[in-house]
C-alpha cells in the first residue's frame, strides 16, 4: 500500500538506469543519509561511535572490496587482510615521510598501493582458475605479513613493529574525536559505495559477472579476460587498502601486521557470505552482523548466573556459532541476508495483499 | 656437504609429516570432491581428545580407540549436516562450508578440552641417531616409518578391497556410482572416518613434536601447497609433494634465510606452489580437467 | 547462384585438427557465401562442433588456413574472431546464468563500447549517453526475438527453449557478419523448432546475416538452408545445395539412410 510502484513510470532509459528507481527508495535513502550525517554525530555516545559504528562502516567497505573480486568477478580470495595492511602501512608511511600531504590524498595513495599489490598477486588468475587461485591470495597474505614485520622501514623502525596513527587533520579541522573520525569514515564509505554502485552496474560490472559465470563464453563474445580480471583485483585492492587505512587510523589508532592476519581475511569472507555475494547492501548487513554479534553474545552471557560460562568459553562458543551460521547460510540462503531483505521488500510491495 | 644432506634429510622427514596431513585431504577430495579445510581442526580435535583421555588415566590403546570413535561420530554428523544438503553445489561453496566446519570443530575442541598446551609423549626418544656421518632424529625416522605403513595400508584398502573399489567409483563419478547401487552416504561416512583416522595419527605425531595445541590446526595451511604440487587426487602425489615442500622449506630457511630474513617458511611453500601452478595447473599427478564447450 | 571469390565470406582450406592423436577433422575445405544459410550436418562425432570451434577461434587447427572476409587468419584467438564480426551460440547453452536477459544481451554489445570504466564509474556524460544508446539496440534485439516479457528475468530461471532464444539474442546484439549456431534446435519440440527456424530465416533475410549452423533435424536443414556441407568421421563427404546433397549416394549411405 505504501511501498509500491503504481504511478511511477519511467519514460526515458536514463530514468530506468537510476540507482534507485523507486521514489520511496530515494526518499528513504536521503532520510538515512541525513540521519547518519547530521543526527548521529550529535546524539551518538563515544562508545557507540568508536566501537560499533566506525568498525561497522570500515568492515562494510572491506566487504565491498572483497565482494567486487569474489562476488561479482568470481575470483576467490583469502588475502583481503594483506591488502588492507598494505593500504594502512602505505598511508602511514606517506603521512610520516612526506610533509604536508593532505590526509585524504594519503589514504587514496595508500589505496593505490594496495591496488598495485593486489593486481600483482592477481596475475596468476590469468592462468589459474577457480579453487586453485586461493594459493595466490594466500601467498599474498603470508608474504605481506612477513615483509611488513621483517623490514623495519615499513614501521618507521619502531622497536615493537607497532605504529600509532598520526593526527587526523582535514582542511585544518582536527578529527581525532570520535565524532570526527566517524564523519571521516562515513564520508569516505558513502563516496566509495556510490562509486561501487556505478561500477557494478556498468559495462565493467557486467563483464565481471560474465567472467564469473562462464569465462570461456565471455572470451568468445569478445570480453578481454585479462583486463577484466586484473581490474577486478586492482579495484578490489584499492577498496581494501582504503579500508585498511581507515581501520588503522580512524578505528584502532594503531597498526600492527598482526591485526591483518589470516583470521581477518576469513572475517571479511564471512561478511560477504553472510551478507550476500554480489550485493552491495549485503556488505552492510554482513558487517553489522559480525560487529554486533559478539557484543550481543557477551551481553547475553552476562545475564546468565555468574561463572557459568567464562570469557574464554564465550570465545569458543562464538566460534562454533559463526561456523554453524556459515554452513546454515550456505545451505539455506546462499545469497545471504541481502536476499532475505529483498524478499521482505517484495512482500512489502504487495502489502497488504499477499501475492 | 654433510651439513647439506643433514638439512635435506631433515627436511624430507619433516615433509613426511606434511604428506601425512595431505593424505587426509586427498582421501576426502577423491571421494567427496571437496577440499576439506576442516581437516586441520579434525587433526586438532582427535589429538586433543586422545591427550586429554591419556591425562585422565585412560590406557593408550583405549584412548586411541575412543578418539577414533569420536572421529566416526564427527564423520556421521558431517555427512548428515553438511554434505547431504550441499550435494550439488559448486566446489567453492563446499570449501566455504568446510571453512565454517573448521570453526565449529575448533571451537568445540577447545570448549570441551580447554586451550592449554598438552605435552604428548609417545615413548620414542628424541636422541639423534648417527647414520653415515649424519645426525638424524629417531623421532623423524619413526614418523617416516609410520607414514609408510599408513600409505601401504591405504593402498591395500583402495586397490584390493571391495570397499576401495566403491570409494574409487564414487571419486570418479558419484552419479554413476549411485546408478550401480553404491550407497553414497555410507561411502562418505567411511571416507571421512578414514580421513579422521589419518588425522589422528598425524595429530599424534605432530603433537608429540610440537605439543598438542591450537596451532596444530594450522597444519592445514601447509597441506595446500603440498596438494598443489602433488595433485589433489593422488596419494603418491601427496607423499612426493610433501617431500618436496618439506625439503625445499628447510633448505630455503637454512640457505636463503640469512640473506632474505628469517621466517620465510611461512610463505615459501606458497610461492613454490604458485610457480608450479603457472607451469602445471594440475599438479604433478593430478588430472587435467577438460572443458567441453 | 554463381559464387565468385568476392562474395565468399568464409573459406576453409584443408583444415585439420587432432587431439592427442585422435583426429577430429581432416582436410576440410568449403566456402560459405555472404548472405547464405549454410548447414553443417553429419552423424554424431563427425567433427562438426570442433569445426565450429576452430572457426570461432576456440581451437587452433594444426593444418590449413581460414579466410574470413578475404583476409587470412593466422592463429586467431576467440577474442579477435569476435572483433572481426563473428558471433556464435553453443551446444550446451553458455549464458551467464546469474544475470538478467537484458544484461546478457547487453554483454553481447561489449565490443561496441567506447567509454572507459572510469567514465562509467564517475557517471560522466559520455558514459550515460552510451548506456542509453546501447540499451536501445538491446531492446530492438529483444523485440526482434520476442523476449520482452522476460527482459528482467534471471536467465538461469528460464525454461530451456527461452534460454536458447536469449543466447541467439546475445549473439545478434553484436551485429555480426557471420553467425555460428551450434545445434540451435536441440531439445526442442516441433512448435519450438518452427519458431526458431522462423527466427533464423528472419535474421538472414531481414538483417542480411550469413548463418552457418549445425543441425541434426534433416527436415529443418532441407527447408531453410541454401547450402549444405556433410561431414563423416572428420571428413567432408558432401557439399552443395540441399537437393544435390540429398541425392548424394555417399551421404545417403553414411547418414541419411533409406528413403521412405
């Protein structure tokens, strides 16, 4: 009744091409953005901003990065965290070593560095297909992890190998406060998601999906496989690099290679499996789940009589639950939470009718 | 020169251990077509169960049998809950399911038995043996012999028994196997149990070496390069792949390490596997997939 | 119909291909005239699909030459063949199952694109205008193949016959000079075959596209083709008009059986 398309006719292809053809969607999105940009920084408390919203946004971005490569272009990757690390460390080195470089430029260049490294480890995809490709991204994961610890230059020769974030100044405004970091993250994430949406709906997005679905046929109809795959790796790397830089500087405040290990790569893969492969919204849903679930679980546990389940056990339970959830999603809803949301919307379009 | 051979043989013997873990993968891949990422978790769980039982005073062979029984239960559960519902899906989906499975088993193992390191004494002394002017670890030799007997046992199983025939049929074409009346589910349970058994043996050997602890499940990450080089479907390939990875890893550590830096054994096998893939995408012994358009 | 050299769109000269000792095709030579419908027939395993794969650049022959549009090809890859104006369908449908019909047809237009991915990502003017013009062409193809009701349907959910039509639409979208069809009517009933035959004839007559198709239904072949080439065990045993081939004793004994 409220959420329907009646009366909304597109008369030009350009209207049909819009990201959100339904008027209700456009209004809804505008409202959401208004709340996110204006209301939240005012009313949000520091805990929610720093510990929930910022990691949620950054992980959504990382999820999108991996989704471009794995969900849209069909190239399986377990090296996401390594590319995040490259972005983080590159941004750090640029900030520290190059005087007067604006922060946003450093982050962008950090993303670029990650894009190049990712494209490099993506070269084998021109010869290797499917499951075997894991070897290349795993090699990236381990090699980058090793290189960043081994060569002290990357961490500015600090004794512990841990680096702390420089001040976040944009156009002279200091953003170190939680609200400031939140706004920085939000802006970058929204901008990159807008770009991402255009990308996946463009010719390149179609070429990625063609390569994913049947690359021999794609080649036969003229799609350049090498360029398509390498662009997927590069753009994915860029997104992951920016996410890594934000993770280090807007969220943690410090950076160490250990925080970008194989477990982090798994985490991002879980985000896109739970959220939905080949979906933009799915990244947000998956990231929200990954961020909120541990909080929910430990809150639940603290409600139980004291000492029944100790902190270590909670971690084990969480692990088991995640694993079980992955299997459940793969069986029941391989297209993830995004598909569930889509089905809900479809029901909403017909409401109050049933079908 | 002798030092070189010492390092080489040490590496080969370490490679035997890798091969042992890889064999578990090959078994499951041959029969279910899935790369079982949870194999490492299975190794951990079986070893943890065994060691915890030992610590509680259970005699050696009883503990072994109980652990084996636990692996059988896991095999049944996995077949029911994971394999059956996902029977027609893509290999990548199955792989991701085993990823989830590894989390479940790891979490369960640690929830049940705790997270501390357990020492494991198998009664083999670690005194080096002198052979032809080289010092070799007795333990390594024992491990190599165990692996060899295990391989002989498995070869007999695959090639000389009816069960082995059924396993090979399922590995080749599950649908055709169904058509001739082979009980797919039973075969899968058997295979996963055998893989669990192999995992248990591997877990005991590894555990005696490194102590039974969480990092045991990470041996799975070493198995992948082994399988790339040896092919996913060949046991002899797993052995040879294991030997190659073990030897090259040790040699690289000793000879390249001082130049490039320590700790390269983490990525060196992967680099090697990658180079290999670029030249021979199906491994040394694996089957080349022919794509019909 | 006189076939001078200038009107031959495709010429195969002594093409041979073998896979590890198994000879797929041996010494195949024939010519396809521009604007004709040429059918490639023969028993199973005669090498028809292999030949199509050679022409479209998926396989490289060990011997022989191919001339397309009067230009000789050396080792040509599938991509280059597509650029030259050859489009094809596959025996086992090679559609992108995860995309809609419209998107599949649009992928057929990928070689006609000029805007770069950056322009598309930033939604710069040229990219938008190009999107609209490509959409227009795709819609025309969809209308031609009468696929409008299924425009937004996921291809993987469509019935077999419709999928075959979508694959043909995708090939058409590339505006090819030569259309290669690998068993376009496989698995269809009589009505569907009629409809597909109509489409193929319309494509040939209205758009002027040269068609080379592999087909098992002899009735269809005799009805719609101008030119028939017969293969058996990798060799050519017949080449000419449908009537001539029908009377050829070698073809009859190998393939057609007795007349009834």
